[in-house]
C-alpha cells in the first residue's frame, strides 16, 4: 500500500528535502503552498510533476496555516498517513517585528492541524510531526540541552513554538494521536533562506569574492550554535514517525561553533584569510591574504565584514548545544555531514551563482544583491 504524507512548508528548506526523501521512499506526497504574487516553488521545481500526467506522486495544494477551513478540507481530501508540520514564519528576528502573525502561524497553526485530525476522526490513522526547535531552550538552563532540559523561550517565535510543542504533547496524551516533537537544532544547506546567518555569510562572501558586494554587515558574531545539515535532519523527521510509540527527540550534532568561526571557514573556502580586530560594534574582518583565484575582486587590506547593530536582537539566544544521545540510542540516528563539510557545500553553490551573476553584470544586467536579516 502506497503511504501518503502531507507537508506544510513544502516550499521551504526542510520541506523540499523531506519531499525528495519521501518520494524516493515511494510515498505519495502532498504539499501545502501559499499563494504569492511571484513563484515560490524554486526549491521543489526539480521534483514537480505535471498534474496532467497519470498518477503524479507529488501534489500541491494552495493553503495557509492561518486558514482553518482550508486545512481541514485538505486533510479531509488527502487522509494522509503522516503529517509533517514544517510551515512557519521561521525567522527569529522577524518574529519581533511581526509577533502576532508569528503566534498565529507558528502557534495556533499547529492547533488547527491537530484539531482537524481529531474533527475528521483521523486520530487512529494520521501520524503527526511537529517542527519544534532548540530556540525553546533560549536562555539555557543546562548544557548540553536534552529532552528533559527546561525551556526558556526568548522571542515571539520561540514562545509560539512553545505553544506548539505542548499542544502536540497534549493531543498525544488527551486523544491518543501519534504526535511527536522533533526538537531540532539549527540546520542549514545550500537551500537555506538567504537571511539566516550561515547562508547570509556564504552568499555574501561569494558575492564579495566576485565583486558583486563590498562588505558583509553582521549582528552578534559571538553567538554559538550547533549546526547540522538539513538532509540529515529530515531523515530523522521521518524516522520519528516510524516508531511503535510516539516520543519527542532532540536532533543535534553535539558540536558548537561561533558565527565568527563560520565566517572564517567560509572565507577560507574562497581562499581568503581574515584578521578580526576591534571589539563589539567596532569589530571588523580585514583580508590578510588571498590564496586562490576564486576571489578575484578581493585584495589584502579590504575590510569585508563590519558589525551593524541593526541585526542585534531585542533578546538574544547566545548559546545552543544539543545532546542527541536519545536519538542515537533509540533510533540509531547520527548526523553524517559535518558543519565544515556543509559550509564548503554552501560556499561552492553560492560561488557558482555569484559567478553567473558576475557574468550577467559584465554584460549589462544589474541584479539586486543585498539581503536584510
Ligand atoms: P523555511 O523558512 O525555509 O520554510 C518555512 C516554510 O513555511 C515555507 O514553505 C513557507 O512558505 C511556509 N510558511 C510560512 N508561513 C506560512 C503560512 N502562514 N502558512 C503556510 N505555510 C507557511 O524554514 P525551514 O525549512 O528552515 O524550517 C522548517 C520548520 O522547522 C519551520 O517550522 C522552522 O520553524 C522549524 N525549524 C527550523 C530549524 C532550522 O534550523 N532550519 C530548526 C528548528 C526548527 P513560503 O515558501 O511561501 O515562504
Ligand atoms: P536562529 O538562526 O535565530 O538560530 O534561528 P539565524 O541563522 O537567524 O541566527 C543564528 C545566530 O546568528 C546571529 N547573527 C545573525 N543572524 C542573522 N540572521 N543575520 C545576521 O546578520 C546575524 N549576525 C549574527 C543571530 O543573532 C543568532 O544568534 C534558526 C531558525 O531556522 C529558526 O526557525 C530555528 O528554530 C532555529 O534556527 C533553531
């Protein structure tokens, strides 16, 4: 029997990798995409299947996590074996700008899906995965963070996700729904949104290397994160729904690095050696040596990173480090891609794009380069 899965947030980083993963396993995959005035399916265009073809395995539905009747209708039509709730306003800094919307989508959106499962009598059939987050630990109460570490959210995003975490646990306990939380630490890839810190760095430095931008403006580069690769993490999302009993798991690498280190690695991938000097808002990174031809636009003495306090957050999560022992012991999951390998892949992909853009620019096409976030 072909299994079916419904993915909210299929157009995002994780949704695209998970859709690929489930299609390869033979699933019929349904995804909810938002109506937008521009195309927003770039991350899944390579797996798109024409609905006019016989038996397409990937089907897209217009929808939104703020729309109860829409979600209920889609669930009723699809009757999925598995729901992966990955849809969210997922940017922590943006959640301070749009707290109410973030609460609606990231908090109540989860309730809408769980209620729809209950209302439609799918409790015995549909398994539910909630995209919980290490941001729940916020002001950390214990290091490393594990499943039992108390939460202390530090942003409207994290507070909304805290609601989702507990409503998922509650529907499991109250109604017997197979529902679990993956408490995922930061995970990245070449498909990461351009305003999250790793991608902002790899894309920004690749652009600087090719002369498309001059300087990277950063926020708190002392921040410490436990970075994994999205491909490893979506595999774990699926594994969590294949157990006999629903449980919550921390997904992390158990290793931690600073944003400054990630900048250094990314520059090194481009053959750029950096020297950091100054403190706080006056800290800069200056090019000390260029050792390859990947960065023709950069020369020693160039200042290519400065701090812009605009990117500081009203309340910061300074440090996150996960303990994935439970996932390893119970599911046999271990991450396969290191943070350094992931950084190299991201730089390599962003360099390809930057080279194409540099070529276009040389022929008179100007492309907007700057990102805010
Ligand atoms: P992305 O930001 O890349 O993707 C978010 C997805 O949610 C996009 O498909 C987006 O659609 C969709 N979405 C946004 N708002 C709505 C809405 N109102 N209704 C329906 N869909 C909506 O996030 P990631 O793929 O990185 O993360 C996936 C999930 O995992 C998110 O819930 C995130 O909070 C969580 N998470 C992520 C971690 C990470 O490090 N990546 C770590 C821990 C948790 P569109 O493309 O149209 O914008
Ligand atoms: P985070 O990811 O907030 O951890 O949430 P992000 O990459 O945005 O920030 C990581 C750390 O880097 C610092 N930082 C900057 N961040 C951004 N975006 N831009 C900057 O210029 C910058 N300079 C420094 C941040 O302050 C922060 O400390 C991500 C999201 O994917 C969430 O959805 C998910 O739940 C968590 O990871 C786990």
